[in-house]
C-alpha cells in the first residue's frame, strides 16, 4: 500500500523521499522516540535525524530497532514501569536525557466492545495510556528541571470519535487529557506537549486485519475525503513541526493527520445527501 502512495511535501506535491522539503529543524536537540521500530516510528527516526536531531529509540526488544541509526537503544515493555525507570535512568546517566520525546508506541487487538473484557481493557490501557505516562513522566520532569522541552503524543482519530477498538480509544483519549495537563502545569518551565491524531496508516499494525480480510483497505478508502490513507512520513512531518521551535507557541494542541476523516462523514454526504 505505502509503495502506491509517494511521499508528499508540505504543499501536498508528490516527490522522491530524498527531496523531502524540511522547513522545521531540530539541530542540537536530543530526541527519544518510542515504538521506534514500527511503521510510524521508523519514519519518525529518519525524519528527526534528517532534521538534525540526535535520535534515540525505544521498543519492546532491541532487535525491533535493527537497521535504524540510533544514538541509544532502549528495550522495555512500556507497561513495566520499573523497566522503563531503569532504562531512562541509564539514558540520563549517559548524559542523553531528551529535549524532545515522541510517545509513539501503541497496540490494539480489541476491535469492538464484544471483544473487550477486563483483561483486554487492562492490557490496552496499560500499554497505550499508562505506558505513555511511564515514559513521559520522568522525561517531562527532566525537561522541566533543565528549563524546556517538547513532547508529542501519537494518539489516534479514535481519541476524537468512535471508529472501533474501545479500550485503545479510551487510552488514546486519555493521552489528550494528559498532554493538556503537561501543557498547563509545566508550561512555566518551558515544556510543551501536543497530540497528533493519525487516521489509518498502512503499517504492520494492520497486518492482523488484512490477514483476515485481504481486500479490507478498499473498504477503508471510501471513508477518507482525500481518497487515500496518510503515510507514516506525513504523520512524522506533523510531529516534527510540533516538536520543533517552529511550534514554539503551540502547546496543548490536538492535530488530526487523517486525510480529512474527522472533518465530517463523507459516506453520509454521498449516500444520504448526494444519493449517487
Ligand atoms: N497504523 C495506524 O493505522 C494508526 C492510526 C492511528 C494511530 N496510530 C498510532 O501510531 C503509533 C504507531 O503505530 P504504527 O502504525 O507505527 O504501528 P506499529 O505496530 O508498526 O508500531 C508500534 C510500535 O510500538 C511498539 N510497542 C507496542 N507495544 C509495546 C510495548 N508494550 N512496549 C514497548 N513498545 C511497544 C511495537 O513494538 C512497535 O514497534 C501507535 O501509537 C498507534 O496507536 C496508528
């Protein structure tokens, strides 16, 4: 799927990856990206490095980050607070505490309410909300002590309206509240926190669904006003803007990168209003 969608520049023009237009810079900054080995994570690592940052990555296992050019590799399960604390203490001891955090790791399998029992709820909240807190809390306190920093949470359109995955959605909505708490309570120390809400992105997060229904994406596209999914690179570019000094006046904001999904209901307009 991603091979069919060439990357676009800031003005929506298609272009080769090597020519990517990069108006936002992170020179001299240290960035930590969780879920670095995933589809969006890899795009974040590449883009943030291209923007001048020294990039470190975190993922469940170090091998998931194979092939990435990273200053430091942290391996932990986000849901394991003690493991996160230990890894972060090591990073700080190495003098590599981040100026920029992209809290990007995420996971869901509970597709509808019928599939959400207490175990599923606990697991999806533990990874997507508590896990994000486990990393962000010590990072934000360090940023506040040093006088500034920027956190970007990768949430989802599921945080804004219901598109399935109830427990995951509750967790992603929780990230918005948490980001606003950081924005309000740590703004005086120069810490900014913002949220990106991607629509569907064809990463391996979709593999399990496509295995069950190989033609699924043809059912997804008619919901998207731009007629396509966003790419990992498009999500990464918005995260880069929010992380960079170009967004120095932006904190507590929630920005969908969703090919127009949350702008309205395209299927409703077509099926009910236009009746084509
Ligand atoms: N792909 C989409 O359609 C989509 C849409 C909206 C939001 N998102 C969000 O974007 C982010 C990145 O997703 P992606 O599409 O790149 O998926 P992905 O599965 O390719 O990457 C997710 C990464 O998070 C890591 N991770 C998962 N559970 C973890 C845990 N317990 N501890 C540590 N690391 C863990 C995984 O190992 C993986 O590297 C996620 O937060 C996801 O919820 C994705």
